[in-house]
C-alpha cells in the first residue's frame, strides 16, 4: 500500500503506459488473450485501515480480457484512456473528464460502435487506469474541476513563473485543478488552514490571519476539490505542516473534514494519494455554541440534516471516538446546527482575533 | 440614470451615509417623522431600456417612515445596515451578506425584538440602501461570494501588492468578491473573454490563448459572480476593452450571457452598475453544430431545458433580434444542446487554435 505518492516524473508514467500497451501487443502477437488485473471498486471491497486511519481498497481483484464478450468494451475503454493519457503527457496537454468523454466518443477504424457513449464509461475507465498504473489521474493529465484560493508565506514555481502567495492582494492565488507539477521554492508557515467557505477565507485574509498566525489559508466552496486535497497532502507530507479544517458545526462540515482526513468511499482507490490522516478539526463544535455564546444563532436541523448526522456519526472512525460522539449527541440534543459566520455577531474580526488563536493555543481541536 | 459608476472614494460614501443618519436625527429633533424614498423593486417596476439596452427600475417609488406601524421594522433595518456600512468603511473591513445577517440579528437597547430575524430581511435592507445612497453594496463593504480566476497581460495594484496576471502559473489570479479598490496599472490586451466553465478556462490558459490572441481570460463556474461582472464592466468602461462571452449552446449559457449584457431582473436596481450592454456572444451557437461537425455530440433537451429556452427566447432583447430567433428556432428544431467541451472531439486544442481565432476573425458573434 502506498501512503504517499510523490509527484512522479512524466517519464516514469510514460514508461508505465508504454509498457502496458506493449504487453497487450505482445500477447496479441503470441496468439494470447490480452488482459489486465484491476482491484474491485465496489463497496464490499472498501475497507478502513485502523492503523493508518484511511479508507482503502481490499484484496478483491478481477482480471479483464480483451477477447471476452462481456469485457471487450471496458477493456477497449481502458486502452483508449491509456492511449489518450500517453498522447497528453507527450504533448504536455491536460484535459478535463468531460473533454475525455468527448474525445473517446468515437469509433475505431473498421468498427461501428463508439468507444464510449456515456461519460460514466470514460470516468470508470479513468479510475480503472489510475489503479492499473498506480497513478493519480492528474498525473495522467486528466483534471478535475478547478476551484478555490490560497494565501500565505509561500513561494512556488509553476509553469516557469515564480509565484509569491503573500503578494497577491485581496484575491490570492487561484488553485488549479492539478498541482502535481508545482514546485515549492519557499514554505515559511507553521500549519495550513482549510476553510469550507470562500467568504470566511476572505474574512481571514482581510484580517491577515496567515501573517499573524504564520499559516497558509486555503478554501474552496464546500467539499475540497481534488486539487486542494492533493495540495494539502503535499504540504503535509513534503513540508511537515499540520492541516487544520475549519467548517460549520453541521453534519456537512464534519463530512468535509472526514473526506480530507480519511478519504471518501467513491474515491477509496486513491485515498492514500489524497487523504491526510493527521488532519485536525478546528471547526465549530456543537459544544462551542455555549462557549462562544451563539445560542441565539442556532439553526434547527432539517430532516435531511438529521439523516446525514446519523450516517456520519456511524462512520467507523467517528464511532470509536468518544469526543466526537459527545459532540454528535449534543448536536442531536440541541436539534440544531451553527455556522462559522455566526461568530461575526461577537465582532466582525472575532473569528480571527479570538476564535482561531484561542483554539490553537488551547489545542482545542478534534482528531 | 447612471450608466457607469466609477469606484467611489470611500470618503464620498462615508459622507453620504453620515448625511443620511444626520437627516434622520434632525427630523427626530424637529419632532418630524424621519423617512426615506426608495424606488420600488417589484417586477412591475422593472423596465428594459431600448436605447441603452439594459434593465432598470422604472419610476415607482415609495416613502418609508420610522413612525409607521407597518414600516418601522424595515426602516430600522435600513438604518441598521447603514450604521454597519459606516462602521465597516471606517474600520476598512468587509463582511459577507451572511455575516451582515448575524451582525444585525440583535436587539436594540430597550427593545426586545431583533433588528432582523431572517437573512431575507438583511438582504432586502442592503438592496434598499444600495438604492438610497446610489452605491453598490461592494462599495458599502458588503461582499457577495468569491469565485473564478483571471489571466492576461495586465498588472494591477491591490492592497499594496503589485500583481501581474501574466505570471501566475497554471492557477491565475483568484478574483475576489470585491474589485472596487483594484487599481489597473497596465492593461495590454485587446479584449476580454468570459468563460462559463473553469475547465474550459484551464484549456485556454494551458494553450496560452491570452498570449496568442492578446486578451484577458476570466471564468467562474456558471453565472458570473458580481465581482466578475464588475471586473468586466470596469475593463470595458475604463479601458475600452470589448467583452466576449463564451458558453455552451444551451438556454443556460445564453442566460449567462444575457445577465452579463443586460442585467438580471432580481438585480435590476444595480444593472447599470454591473451590466455591459456592448458584450458579444462568442459561445457555441446551434448553427455551429453543423459548421464544426458536432452532430454526433448533441444532447437531447430535457423538459427543464425546453421551458428555459421558451423563457429566454421571449426576453424583450432577444425577441426583436432575428439572428437570435433563428438560433432559438434551430435549437428547438434539433431538440438538442451542445457543450464547449465537444470541440475537444475535433482536437484537444481545437477551441484555442481554430474555433476562437476563426470566430474573432470572421466577427462570427451575436449581439
């Protein structure tokens, strides 16, 4: 099991892709049936690794054959994505999942059917290929969506530009979908703060929190994008920076934290390459409501919130954590959630001047 | 009617806010009933200005009194937001609409009711204040959401930093929610391209379109944020740059264009401060499907698409435009929409190397 996949050199990935294609050709030439082994990505094969604390794929694998009536299509799709990835890396171009779908929606000379007809097919082929050649799809030059901004005492090199995250005005650096090729030139920060709301990021940025607390602040809107998760992971593994997650006191915020820390079920096959098991929850806790006098600003839980709360609290990693269970109990008892913005009622800059410094000083976070 | 509101000096806005407060105090001291005149923001007061081609508020106004059982609450809310805005400008701090709500969810000494109980109330008070003192809420330091990235041959000054939009690697500059205080130091570009999808922005950015075509590329996800609309307007008015809008060939993309160009019904009261009436549609047209051989990549219209198509095609400004009506007819006849990413089927960089240069050269856009 790989715990951290350093950004690979393009050449390595290219060699792996070529080796895969060569093995298919060789088997055909030898009159054999080309095949490839792929770990099964079904729920029953998703496990939680107690020791290393993250989701991963279990031992179920299946072998997929070219000359097999039920498998020829998915085999061809996998080969199609591999060929596209090789081309992309060679030409140093990147595409989105949606573009990948349109590019593969074509026939092969001599055949009448498209390689793929639906995006689900090309998406699945991309995920299969990630497993087969043990690389993230970002390393195959197939990108997810771009979202989010970052600021802090960091200098990076990217596409030949030297970029200083501390000198980008009110906007910050826009985090790309793919951070594999970013080179960290200077990292002068003690920790990283991921914020689930861009409006709160703007609050902290205006209050110069990254300067005062010597940290990096990064946000998207809601779930962290793959680009941001990978950025957090690189800062954590390559530069030893602790990662803190700042969200609302609601089941959705806690789920955002959970995905950053342990990975998600749908992306369990890459969680070792995206998750940060040491991440800490610095967001609003249900018990903070009383502590910070936010009783007036509670928002009653809706049915959908309650349902989500019950799902999240029963995740294996939360189930065994008494502190978390106390907070879940309290949320259920209050029958209410609370938002980060409610801290503005205590003062416009309360979150920057009091909440964050206090929490950090008292190590008032959850694991 | 104001067609373009240059970023106001903080001092001006502060004086206007103070004058408003003073007038209330004076009327109270004189034993009068303080009041304020506000244009009505109902649909029947939203007009389309044929000559200047944008939505605006008609002549209906209403006067709101402090000592009036049905109005005391909304009057107090307006005064509450005005007091907050004054404080924000004086302290040089910004807040979001959500923070505004939490800050105003408090009682006034001697009274038992909160100034506001729901965010709708504080939102409405902010919109009222925009009209009363003729300023954008961004100028009152109350920000909308932040989203999107920009790249191009532009240098700006923002919060003391000198930021070069051509030297920010793969990410670009993250556009803040508020662009009022940005100072343009160098603008070396012929036009601006707004793109409705960040994945397509990354395509154009990787292909160096802004360098090759000497333009600025900017994107959010879907509807342009207020920050981006204002950025487009400033580049258009202050620097004479034409604005082009690049979207899918579907009713939603055309609506995004429509809002950038003419304004939206809900924000009609500020459309003269956000709209760019000279903007052009450079997105995929239904007639482009045949031209670029995308027949294979059509997506059948759903009921919700058809409904939206009928709404959009009946907007006053599209109704009188024969070219647009032909395109709407064609979309209805094909019973299908098409996405920008489909151009990837013609070649990974087709959109950058062929589509855009050809469209621009042949002036193949819609008004």
